[in-house]
């Protein structure tokens, strides 16, 4: 009998984790009775009752596992790390807030059995804020045009991954993983299934502008060269224009020494313009340097505080 692993990242999801576990167990009993299930919750240092509820779920059902992180390791490292800890023949990654529909899992499994190593969900519409959905669409289209690697529009990571692809992730050894880009760049032949994203079942999302910006910049710096190329091109153009303007002012002053007052305005305007351009591109280059620095330091994806219902020692602190 094959085993399907379900990875559910959590952060302050006390209102959702038990309902998610129950919905998954019911779905397996109804739609996938011929498969064993492994449900792995990874908690990113929640401040509410999420861990208390997970302990109760693990005690009641040995097929439910939990990893408690020592601190919040971010929205990318935590689920990626959990995927590496699964033991199933395939792994499904989904959110705890029910914005990734449980009903999609049987459809993923069907396509997986048809031979696809990766089956992912593509948001064709969403019940979230219309402005946010439009902004996300603009971001996906922009990054797709700028990237050297094919990018997948409206793909959040929700999908099924065969154990062979999970092994690829284990061997990748990337301390700053961006799963959406990795699937596009290194993944096997995949099947894309459209779906409508529902609203959160309960609770408040932990995503904010900073986290969305962090996701955008990680994708931008990992899969595009356009930022560095743009800095080089704009720097060259600004330097050329500055030299031409300086030469014109010099010639005008030499020819019309008494009648051509240069004044301070051009100098101030030029200095402010060039200064702002330099500051912008220094910040942009800094984003690339930050990404390189994170990869060079080889810090662990996650440091565990505790794990439940694993065969290994529960209180071991493990890192990859």
C-alpha cells in the first residue's frame, strides 16, 4: 500500500489545524481508501494554542506527526524543511487555512498515478482581495518576462511531489530555497490543474507587505539578472550624459566667459539626480549580495525544538 504524505505549515493556526486534520482524514477515507496517509504539521513558533492542539492530535493519531521549530524560520524554509522529512511515496504541500482546497488532493493523486512526478495547482481566480490578486498577477507576469528560467504564474507551492523530486530537494542543499522557482527550474514534467482559491476558513493571515516583498525579492534575485544589468546600463548612460553636459558647460564658459553664468542650479539638480540613481542601485545590488551571503553562510534551514510521532528521538535538534 502506497503512502501519501501531507505537509501543513502552521503559524498561529489554532482555529484551523484540527479542522484541517479532520478534513484530510475524512478525505482519505472517502476518496483515497487504498492509500496510507502521513500528515506532518510543522509549527513556526506559534504564539497561540497551535502546539497544544497538535500535541493532542499526535497523541490521538500516530499517523499525524509534528515538528516544532525553535523559532520562526520564515515562510519558505519551514515548509521546505518539512517536505524533506516526509517518508511517503509522494508529498502534498498545502496551507493550514483551507485556501488550498482539500478536494484537490485526489485529483493530484490521480494524475500522479498517471505518471506525472509533479502535479501543481494554479490559481485561476481567488476570493481574496481583488486588488491583491491583481498585484500578484502583475508580479507573476513581470518576473516571468524578466527571468532566465520559466516561471509559473499563480503557483503558490500547493501541489504533489513524487519522492524522486523530494530526493532532488534533499540533494540540492540550498539554505535559501524558493520552491516555486525550483519546481520551474529543476522539476520533472508536471501537470497543472486550475482551481479557485477560497477565503481563509478562520483566523488572520500572517502575510504582510514585508513578507510579500521578501518573497518577490527572493524570486527576483534568484532567477533574474536584469537588476544588475539595469544598474550597469543606467550607470553607463548617466555617466555619459554627465560627461556630455559637463563638456558643454565647459565649452560655453570658455566661449562666453563674461556672458554665461553657470549658476548652482544645474549642479544641485545633477548631484541630486545622480545621487538618487546611485542609492537606488546600491540597494538593488545589496539585495543580490544578501542572497549570495545567505547561501554562502550555509545556515540550517530549521532548528527543531521538538518532534512528535517520529521513529527517531523526539527531542532531537536536527538541521539540514
